[in-house]
């Protein structure tokens, strides 16, 4: 029996990354955080001194992406967030990274991102859309930054996240939205353990119904 593809989509700081990692471990599947691909491309553009919104620079960085780029320690933080948003809005960048993502999931995997269930794997066995309120997500990201020694005002984090949400939803290529057949999981009031339990039950029930 072939192993399933589990798509986990959602906005920033919804908890999808932590959830996807735990689900992959529980299901015995490899995991790919596709957001890291865009962060790594954005970081490459910043390193070159170019503007991440420059389509040519962004595409060149995407084509030059190497596995070691995903292990960099500077892929999190406000500058990486902004750069990843900019390069993700370039259709040619998304196309360049498409084959990598599909190849990774070809033999079954859990992938998290923003367009896994709508674009990358529209036929995924299970599609989760993980969300939470803007306030809850802003506070989570702020605590994460504080824990890494990055001192940013909570209100700035909220403004940046609101702008990211708007950009993700409005972009012409692969806008952020739930797939029509996605299971929507709101984690606003859930701790990681409760979110994991709810997601795992939903996945197991869906896979069982598919025979």
C-alpha cells in the first residue's frame, strides 16, 4: 500500500509547523517545512545585496538553492520573514520550487506550507488547514522571537503578521486559502498537545474512510 501525502496549510504562527513535525513522527512519514525553502531563497537574495522583490534576483536564488541553505541559523526573524514573503509572490520562484516539493512527497510525506493542498498536492490523501486568531498568532510569534533573544514589540509583530496575511491572501499565484475538501483546525484555544490529538484523530478517520 502506498504511503499517503498529508498536506498541512495555514497562515504564519498558526502552529502548523510544530503540528506537521509531530504528525510525521507519529505516522512514520518524512516531513518538509516548505516555508524554509522560501526563507532560504529570500536569505540568498539578501546576501547578494539585491531586493527580494526583484523577480530576476529571486529566481536566480531559487535556482541556486542547495540543501545546506535549509540548515542556516538565520532563516527566522523579521528580515527573513519579509524576504520570504517577497520572493513567494514571484510566480517563477514558486514554479522553480514546485518540482522539489513534489519529488519530496512522491513516496508519502507530511508537508506544511501555504499551498500544499491547493497547488503542490491537490490530490493529497488528507488536507489540513490550521488557523488561529491574529492576536493568538502574533503572541506566539512574539514569544518565539523573545526566546531567541530578538526584542521586537508585540504590536510590531502583529502589524507585520497582518501585512503578511494580506499579502499571502492577495497574491495572484497560489494565494493562501483552504482547499475545498480541507479539514479546518482552529488552534486559537488549543495547546500543542490538544491540537496534535485533534489533527491525528482527523487524519486517521479520513484515511480509514478511504480504505
